[in-house]
C-alpha cells in the first residue's frame, strides 16, 4: 500500500532525470532519461544537496543554512550509531550562518564520509523542510520479472507516504488490484484492518504511524474484519506479481442528464479525456476526485475551462515579488453543465487546486470530506551526482482567494464520508448526496 505510493514518486523522478554527464559542481535541472550508472554518494553529493536547497527551494535564499547542516549532521551520526560505526571525533563544528564557510567546516569534519550515512543526511536535510512536495529520491529500475506487491493499493487513512493524522477509526481497505495476492486471499474493499503484524492501526483515536513500515515489507500479517458479517480472520500476505493499469478516466450515466466521471489523477491529457466523455453536454456532471493524488496544474486550468471562463484558479507566489495568477483555459468550449465534485482526504496537490477553484469561484458544489492539505507548490527535479533526485518547489500555492490551502485542505459543502460498510455493500454516500442536490 505505502510502497506503491513511494514507487509512484520514484517513477516521477525517473521520468525527469538528467544525463549522467551533468556538471558535478551544482545540482542540475532534470531534462532527460536517468543515467545508466552513477558514482556512489559522496561528501560532494551532500554538498550539492545543501546548495541545491539554498539555491532552488522556495525559501532557500532566506533560509538559515545552519539548520540544514544541523539536520544533516544529526541524521549522519544517528545512522552511524545504528550500525555501530560512530566516530569519536565527529562533532558539529561552530556554524556562523555563512553558507560557504559553514560548509567548508562541515565537510572538514566529515572527511571522506560514509556512504549510507551521507544518504541519510541528504534525506533528513530535505525532510527538515517540512514540505509535502519536497523529496529526496533514488530512482531505481523496475524489478526483473515485473512489479511485485501485495495488491492492497488503498486504505482509508492513506495520505502520501504516511497515514492521515486526522484519520479516525476504523482503518479499512479501499482498493485491491485484480489478480493480486490480496485478491487471491479474498481481501476486499471495505475489510477493516484490526491489526498489522500484531499492532493496532489506532492507539485510542490516534492513527498509529508505525504500521506504515510493516506495509513496506515483503510479508505482512493482517487481522481483518468483514463489516457485512462481523467475521474476523488473520492472513499472512506475501508479495507476488501484480498488474497495475495506468490511470484512466471512466464514466457512466447516473440518471437522465447526469453524468458521472471518475478522474484518478491529473495526468497529461486527462482534461481532454474528461471533456471527451462529456461531449453530449449533460445537464449535470458529478466529477469524482476521491483518491486523486494530483498531477499537472495545466490539466487543472484546462478542465476548469470547460466549466467557466475568465476565472483565476490559483496563484503561484515566489519568495519575493508578485504572485502569478493561474487562469482558466478559455480556449476550451463551455459545457454549460452543473458541476458537483466529490473529494476526500486522498485528494491532494493539483486535485486541491481544482477543488479550491470550484469552491472559491462558485463553479459547483463539493461533497465528501475536506481534502488532504498537501499543495505547497509544484515541484521541480534536480539531479545530484550519485543519480538521486531532489524534488523542490520553487513557488508557493495559494487558492483563488489568496488563501493558504497547504496543511489545511479545502472544506466541502456537504459532508459525506465513505465508510467500510459502504464500500463492502457498494453504496456511495457521495453520489447519493449529489443526486439529491441535482
């Protein structure tokens, strides 16, 4: 489940990686296919990451460089300690706030450096930005023989690489891949997760983040409860071959004149695919964005252009200077349809961009639950000399009313969460509420 999300991040990074001949002095913007080979992580790689953040991250030029080096050093020494390789001379040098002299002092202490500890330092440096769109990733080739996994690719509290801190019990499965080990074990959407490797998914009413690691292993033991029968069983689930189809737009007619369209991601060409499904110009559209993890801001403005013209959809704001407005793509013919949008806590990034534009501009009604609050700004990729990639936002995203959505999310007009029993029985409270309004 969580592993599939991490793999998706790596796929994005791979698709943007730069040639291996890139200069070593600075990180470089990714432009081409990933290098076939790269040297191991070195102190120079950490140096590239350090200056890459300061030069390219949204608030990098105004950042306290001491904080970056402190985060890196803490992770570096902790990694050594875990492996029993700590060194007595490793002490953080005096830092002055001058990024160049501080780096020179820092590098002198590291000397040749330790490869695993250097990787941990880079990861911690980026994680210390506390930005949901900032990542340090190591693109890896696809496994021989095709992808593997358990086939559980969705749970109710899923939110990026972690679980939603605002989630409440129970935790339940929302999506299982056909033909996967999970499907063969008769695991179904709606099954409630009682324990993961013996650990409860909630401690009181607080989600237990420690179970995330269990889902990344090759084997996981799940205690599941079926909501329709109350039956509880324990399954030892092992990874196996899986087949995951690329995201695609699907549609159907709910009633006369009301079209339902599900958009799983704002991938390239998604807007035109949705518009093609609506060429009959239905009187109303129920657009299902639940679980939509985001994608291209360009697809957002294009799809919004089918429902309104001349509207500001969001703002991209640099650290200094004026914010740049994003606007509806007015080259798209208007459909003239009423719009209802279904959202949940899995609606993130570009999905929140779209949802906020609908709400703030009065283009339609939002039904479901508040969105994820993970829309800090679009990331750009930067290649380091070991073949790893930093994903860093250069601007901050604001909604059409210049409101901050990141960490907060977009509130809905009508609360209609999906429950485990809903999934198990095929009932959809979001669609049901939409039909009452239309």
